[in-house]
């Protein structure tokens, strides 16, 4: 009772409801990511396979990144090619 | 039939080792034959909390690698004759643990004990995944605080996917243990409430351990809190939790500190 009275005086509501709401939003998001096991890994493998058919590249230099926004999410694919990639293809062909 | 239980959390410092020691001792006090196993290779502490740090000769890694026999590495508690400790190595790192080695040691321990309590390291790396790998049950330790609840959720996801049971299509039986709970602060809306945490984690509650000076006092002297001061609020909460693990139905409540007049007058610092 006395604590409630003090709280009225200080006009500072507890921060627990904020904690609870932040956690619920965050975990809904993180559980969603877990549900699709390694989507990025699969995308990376398949992109690497397709590009490798035409261009010699270093598998380490293929970066696939996903950014989830509130309304739009983006998939970023960053593939670094060696400077002489076209010559190597010509030599191989 | 032996039960293998992992005490885990994801986040560090929430009370895994304290809880392993307290639950292990409480189960042993009820007559069960118990071994507590330290999986925190390289940062062992269960030996210290159990007060056996000067008696460690061989450790889990030695047994995993066949350097020592299990019977050589097990340390019997000086207070309870049916409580044992299998310490971790302090000099090796977690890569020294192998999946096959852990499987073999756990299988061996199953034949010798009623309860095998595995104290997991923090994190979600090899040490933590191996600690939970062969568990039948899991105690997920969390504080009423956002980062610890988030990590608990992550660990629950791993228990449901990365354990031997999960791979066989079975389920590790999960329990949430809330530690460092301050009912006053929760009532004032300053701390996540029990209901908040359970609703978020959707996992049954094993117990609520109140924030208490007795926990630190017990660790100072190297004794599980359930042995050091059995009448204290955290000890009673751990004892109830251990009885629930054993299948008893006990009303859930938050044990409160019994404070004397002077203590109340002088506040927490008096303790």
C-alpha cells in the first residue's frame, strides 16, 4: 500500500511491462528465424553453384546477408571476383 | 532408472553452478545417489562451490580420453555419502571433449547413479551443446531480466533440436528455474514477473529462488546452499524444486527471508 502511494507520488510506472513487450516482439522474430533452418546457408550454396558454372570464384568471397525490416526485408549478395576471372574461363574453355 | 539432467541457461552468471550444487545436494539428502558433473572445461567452478577444490586429482577430460578411470576421477562429498562430483579440467579447453567420449562417460554414470546433473558452461558453443547432448531433462536457469530470458529461449530451441533425444524424435523434459527473484520489485512492476517469464518461455516452472545473501555466504564457504543453511529461503526453494524433480507435487511459492527487527531496520547491509 505504502509503495503504491509512493509510486503515485513519483509518477514513475514500473519498467517491467516495457521489458515484457520488448521480449515478446524480439522472440517472435528470433523464433521465426530459427523455424527456417539456415535459409541463408542454403541460398549461399545454390548461388555459389550457379555462378561457379560460369565464373571461377573463391567460395570464401561469397557473402549472403539478409536484413529484416518492418515493412521490407532485403537480401544482399556480395560476390568478389578475381581480376583475371574472364581469362581463367577462356583458358579453361 | 537413472536420469540425466542438464542445468543450462545460455547466459553466464545466472546461477547454473549454484543451482547444480544446491539441487544435487537436495536430491542426495532425499536419499538419491547423485553425481554432479562440471562441463565447464577450462573454467571449472563446481569443485569450488562444492568445497572440493583441493581434492581434484583426475577430471572429466581424463576420463573422456581414457587417461583415468571414472572411479579415480569421482570425488565423494564429505558431508553426504551419496553425493559425488566429477570435476572439469582447468587446463584444457572445451575442444578436448569429444561427443563419443561424453556419450560413453554419461552411459557409465547412468549405471552407477540415480541422478546425473550436468552443469553446463555458458554460451551455445561446443561445451554447452555437449553438456545437454545426452540429457533426459533440462533445468533452464533464468533471472527475471530481459537478456537472460532471451538466452533461455534460445537454449530451449537448442534442447528441442540439438540433443540426442530430439534427434530420435523424443523430447527433453524442460523446467524453468527462476533465480535471484525479488518479489518486492516484481510487485512494484520493476522486474519481470513469474507470469511474464512463463508466458514468454511457455515452459513449466520448477521453482523460484529468491535473491538472498545466503547464496553468496554458502559459496564463500564451499557448501551447497541447501546444506549450508537448510532453513534459509533459497535452500527451501531449492529443496522444493528437487522434490518436484523427483515427481512430487508441491505448491509453488516464493519463500521469503525471515528478517529480524535489526536487520529490517538496517536494511540489506546488516546481513
